[in-house]
C-alpha cells in the first residue's frame, strides 16, 4: 500500500544476512577482507577494471564523483531538475568548493547533445566566465526515463571532444539496465562514462552505495576527500558486505526487474493519466486533489507532485499481487 519512495523500502533478506555475516573481527576502514573484493566484483559486472569506493549515501557518491572532475572555478553541466540541483542541499558546490551547476532543459529530465553544445558555445573562453569541466546525467532520470546506450554514447563523444568528464547518477541505475535489457558496460564506460554513482539503497540495500570509477586515475584523491568529508566509516566491511550481496547472482537486476514490473502494472491501469512513459519504477500521473484524497482514504501512500499530479514509486518487494489493488483503484477513478 506504500508507494511513497523506494528509499523507504525493505532491506532485502540476502543483504541483511550479509550484514550479519560481516559482524566478525576484521580490519578497519576499507582494509577489511570484503572491501578489498569490490574492485574485482564490480569489474566482473562491467567487464573492465574499475576502482570502487563505498559510501553511505548517494549524495556523497555524486558529490565526490563531481569533485574528482571539477575544480572550484569550473562548472558542471546538468539538467535543471537533476537531483544534484534540486535535492542535495548544495552538496556538489560544498564538496567542490564552489563549482557552478550549469542548468539545461530537456523533456523528462534528460539532456541532449544539442542543448549541451549550444550551452557550451554560449560561453566565452575567457576568465570572466565559468568554464564547464564535466557533464552529469541521471539514469534512470528524475522522471523515470532511461538513457539508451546510444544516447549516452552521443553525450560521451561530445564530452570527449570538449575534454569534459562524464558522470552518471545511477541511483536507479539497476532499474534503467533492467528496462533497457543492455549490457551494463554499454551504457557506461563503453559509452564514455568516467564515473558512476551505483545505487543500492533504493533497490534493497540498507546504507551502502558504490562510486565506480571507470577512469581509475580519478579514484586516488577521492579516497582522501572521502575521509576529509567524514564518510570513511571505521567498519566499512558492513557497507562492502551489502554491495557484494547486491551483485551476487544478479540480485541487483532481479530486484530492479521486479520493481519495474510492478510499475508497469500500475502504468497500464493509469493509462491516459500518465505524464511520462513508465520505463523504470517511477510513475508520474495526473491526479486531482479529490482523487488523491480518495486513494489515501483507501490506504495508499504516495507523493504529491505539484498541483494536480502525483508520483508513485514501486520497490523490489512489490509483487503483481501487491500492486493490483492500486491498479484497480486507479482504473475506477
């Protein structure tokens, strides 16, 4: 009955079990046995060598990734409704020491190469204006739309041509990959992505996220910045344990596919109410104040999205049977 946020979802039993099993004496910080397995585990998923840093929040992962690419006097190109702009309380600017977010428009919170190029061309190449250093995109986007491998590759090629870094906010990366049915490598490093914030908490984790560097040279200083920013946990093995369990037997993809399937059932019932196509596990729909009140009276929990709209988010533990009552209630409005 709760579709407010996947941040509030249950922790997957396999991840809870991994946390319990990690409760044994080991080395501190990231020198423990489990943390040392992360590079190889993620490298297998992405079919390349990577450097992985565990972190407790997506905000920290995004901000540290951007700090690795952007100096205080430079800029970060992103969508106007990107999480780093609207939902992180200025953390990217705080971590980078003042870098500017350079905001672009685009349908469904996605930015396109043409708009990036146009923005770049509008900036004079002199000391009086902030120069872009990197691009940040979100996959799946803030409105649940997915960047295909081809779309990412276009942006990646542009970034390379302009000598810009490319960061992907992957809070719902698993949902995007499950929806696209693509190889994780094809929508990341093969398409030009330098760093990925790999979400776990929204998809069955407790308090662990992964910052995956495909450009491994970016990782070195980030280790110091993680410590300086207060995110180097003394018992890091508990975060590493979650991430390893998340990857084992493709749990991350199975969880995401279940959430996506549940969202599709709701989307089919919502029909013409949909504000955006449902490609992952978020549903944005038209809903009057009276209709929203009616659904809440029936016990459904969700997020109001401005006047006359709502956002519903499914989670890994939602089964078709779980979401059927909501689907029926929406169809009956």
